[in-house]
C-alpha cells in the first residue's frame, strides 16, 4: 500500500513536467527558440560587439594620449669624462659628474593633429560595424533555414508514419479475411502468404520510419540548441498540409545578405587601400611634458629637494624612403580589390541562377504535390472498392494486391513530393533573400 501511495505521488509530481516537455511546438516557436539558444547566433552577436569595440579602439587613436612615468636611479658607479689639459692643471684630468641617486617623475600628453591613416581608420568604423551586423543577420538566416528544413523533415516523416499505419490496418483487415478463407479451403496458402509478406514489409517500413522520426527530431533539437533528451512534438501538422500559394517573385541581388556582405568587404578593402596610400603623407602631433626630479648622494634627504621641468612642442614625421614596401602593399591591395570585384560579379550571376532554378523547382514541386495528392485519394478509393468487391467475391485476389501496391506507391510518391516541395520553398526564400520575411509571416 505504501509503495502504491509513493508511486501515485511521483506520478502526480512528474505529470506537470511531462506535459510541459510535450508542449506542442510550432515552426515559429522552434525558430524563435533556435535564434535564442543556438551557439552560432551568440557567436555572431559577440562579433557584432567586437566590431563596436574595434570602432572605439580606432577612435582612441585621435584622442589625447596621456602617460606617466617615474624612475629611481642608484648610480653605483658614475660615468666619468676626461677634461683636457689646461683647465684644472697641466695634465688631462678624469672626473665624474652627477649624483649617486636621481629620482624622476613625469607625465606626457600627446595629441594627434593630422594623420590621414587614423582618419581613414575612423571612417572604416561604420562599414566594419555594418559587416558585423550583416554577418549576424546571415547567421540568423542560416538558423531559420536549417530549423525550417529539419522541422519539415519531421513533419513529412510523421505523415509517412500515418500513411503506413493506415496501410497496416487495412492490410490486416484483408489478412483476417484471407485467414478465414484459407481455413475454409476457399483460397490456397500461397495467396495468404503473399498478403502476409506485404503486411510484414509494411511493418518493416513503419519501424524504419519511426527510427527516421527519432533521428529527424534529434537533428531538429540540435539545430535549435535544445537538449536532445527533451521531448518535442509538432503543432503545425494541420497547417503544413495546406500548401500556400507562391506568388511571382523578383530577383534583386541587393536583398541578399551575402551580396551586401560582399559589398561591405569590398568597401573595407578600398578603405584599406586609402589607408596604405596615406602612409606617404606627413603626420603632425603635439605634445606637452611636465615632470620633477631630485638629485643627491643620499637617498632620503634628496627627496625633499625636487625641482620641476616641462616642455611643449610639435612633432612632424615625414616618410622618405621605406624600400618600396608601401608600394608593394598598395599593388597587392589593388589586386585584392580587383579580385573582390570580379568575384562579386560571379556571385551575383550564381545567385541569379539559383533564384531561377528555385522558381522552376517550386513550380514543379507544387504541381507534383497536387497531382500526387489526387493520386493518393484516387488510389485509396480504388483500393477500398477493390477490397469490398473481393469480399463479395467479384474480384480476384490479384486485383486486390495490385490495388494495394498502387496505393502504397502513390503514398510514397506523395511523401517524396512533400519533401521536395518544402525544400524548394525554403530554397526559393533563400535565393530571393526573404528568409527573415518568411519567418516573420509564420
């Protein structure tokens, strides 16, 4: 009795957790979860923040730079010098100048007045930040694509399992009739065995489909960043069976995140070229320095006799000759810019090809799904009528088996058409740069 009470309590406690774990998950909820938990999204967000900090770092080069320093020197052996003859005697005399201890503290402020390279670096902050944001957007689009693709895979496998179970039930009913006919000597054993082979094949296909469902769910949970041990069920099963109407689409490369990302890379490379060329220009900066020092042969007493010093000035740096290093850098960067421009042209042509192929594929896939769905309904009607006629003795067993095989083949074609359609839908959204819009409209 105690064990029964304990078991009941455990079931009551575990029930809320189980029901929450089995919470139906829509496609939009799955993508939302992935955008919050999948690791690549967080990495891309970190890269965006890194770009912002790089901008602050570039700006810091044009702000005042203040440094402080302090030294305490114990001149163990003072440096000596040789005084020429005639100053302190007829012979040259070696003497040492300085004090044993020297303590110095100073601060210096430097301010860049003109440095074209630093100005270009500050100018590059905006495209660099845009690049990080576009990279984050592209990462999110990849997550949307992956989660949607795997979500559709789970849905299609569930549809396949439902069809196989329906087949199994129908074939089992026929097998029960054949068993009675075999036992009464109406049919031969081989006719019964033939149908039993079909039902065993259906069971094997069902077992394989159920295993594929577990694999598809695991892939979906991985793409979402969800623990693999957490249970998941889909809630969009009825919605996904109603195929949306895909209207005409236009190709605009500016809508593609990858194209905009390449444009930003090209802009940054051109700014890099300007920065290298700016290395030929002079650099001007101002500085101010103030400090204090003390000298003495005894350390402690010398600390009470500090004297100050200070200076202000301008520093002009003019590059004269660098062994043609900068010229080589300019030439190399120019070639990089040209290569990026040519690669961008190739990429746009490739993206346009993908768009046209995706358009053609979605049209064919939509027609295939509609045709295969009609074929499944028709094959099911033929199978039902043939089953009824066989029971009435007006149709032979061969017609029943043929009708069953046609029904199963139609179901397989329908499932494959669904997979092709959903994949074509995602490919079209990606090829025209509307994955984010597709997600927002779910």
